[in-house]
């Protein structure tokens, strides 16, 4: 009798846990990364400005279902209050960033320790609507905070995100952020090319991204 009661209690607990899990999942909808992304990193050197570009930006964005239906976003606590937050992770493979010059790409990858830390990763911590939501069809701005991991170092960053709604339940996020290489343990490259003075790379870089996501 005691064994049956114990089994019944365990089954009940498992059922309650499963129901809670399903209800929690229902509280959010998930957008996943889609093709069409772009990311660029711009910087300077003693001989010319430089740019690398990539087309692979992975990750996901999770938020309440009202985000998809309430275009004013007033009924979406995670983007209008600080009581709860949406979830998002953005990931960029370092080896997908290309300058069009193999030598420069190798130097960049070595400086960013791409072998040990192959991804640039941003984890969203907070995203609050900036001002009033504009009329339908116009980009919405958000004040965002998160953790940026590059080259084995993770630092908090703040930036303004913009979001546009597209057909077929697609969202396109855009952002731009100025960073210093040394803040992430990256020594600005100073390659020595035969017949030339040593090239010095500036510490400051600007990263820009455009990230389409879509519900399943």
C-alpha cells in the first residue's frame, strides 16, 4: 500500500512539473535566426581604414506572445518594465568574417584567438522600449543591455536596438556599438610586412549588425 502511494505521489509530482513546464513554455514565443543577416566590423590602421564582413548571425529571441499581436507593445511587460526580460542570444562565427584579403583574415583570427574562442556571442539582459512606439511600419527603438563575449572575455554593453516588422512574422533587428579591442584582451595587430614599416592597428572598432528572426 505504501509503495502504491509513493508511486502515485511521484507520478503526480511529475505531472505537475510537466504541466508547469508546458505553461511556462506557453508564456513565450520563439523567433529564430533566418538567412539574410549581415555583420561588419570597421577599424583603422596606420596605412588605411579596414572592414570585415560576415553573413552568418545565429541565435534566437524569446518574448511574450503579445509581442507579435500588440503593435503598441503596451501589453508586453518584458519590453516595457524591468520586472521580467525577453531572452536573446546572438552568435557570430569569427571565421565567417572576411576582409577579402587572406593575410588580414589570418591576422584578425589569431588576434581574436579564434581557435580557442570561435564565436562572438551577445546575451541579452534587458530591452526596454525607447520613447513611444511609432506608427505601424516604422522601426521601434529599444535601450538594450547585455553581455558581449569576445576572445574569451565577457563585458557588459549598452546599445540602442531598432526593430522592424516584416511580412510572414519576421522581425529585423539592427544595432551598432563602438568597442575597444583591449577591453576584450585583444592586442591590436601590428604586422610587419617586408619592405614596409610596421603597421599599427587602432584600438577602436565599430560593430554593426542586421539580424532577421522569424517564428516557426
